[in-house]
């Protein structure tokens, strides 16, 4: 293919503006060291990107996913929600069945801490100094 035109790529990516975005993203990937899927033939990165799209050596859907991923600032991770387990002593039915051995058992509560609070607390921790160990 001597010259790549929009008509060569328009049947792969129907929207011309999307074609420009995808080819530009692929050209930036090539300039940052991504492997080529075709021979360069002394062409510059934008031309190589268009040739790759026209020759279907790289799919537009893959390029679109890579482009979206590169523009995301916050990647949401699907983690299950933490479930709170109710205390047995707090329910009236459990209090009637199980006798309380002491008054301290009914006052047990659990504090909930978010991941951000935990990380902030860990950052504020200082490693023990050697002078503390030598004093013993």
C-alpha cells in the first residue's frame, strides 16, 4: 500500500473523527515503543497507525479500549461490599436464650474503618527507633 487514505480505513472505522482519535492514539503508542504489526517502509508513526487499521492487523475495538483506559483517571474495582455481622447479644431473642456471663459481653462494639482511614493511619506510623530497644 503506497498511500493510505481515509477511504482505506473508513470501512473499518465508520466515523472519521473516531478514526483520527484511534490513529493518533496508536501513533503515540508506536512512538512510546509499542511493537509494529506491519513493516514500517520508512513511514512515520501516523501513517503506520493508519496502515495498521486499514490492513486490520490491529482491531479498532482494541484501540478504542486502550484509548479509554489511557484517559481514565480513576479505575473502579468491583469489590464485594463488607457485610456487618450483628452481635448475638444485641438481639432480644439471643438474650433470652443465652445467659450473660458478665456485663462486659453486652457492651462489645466494633468500629468500622474505611480503607482510606487505614492507609492514612499506616502512613502516620513511625518505625521503632533503636534507642527503645537498647533501654531494656
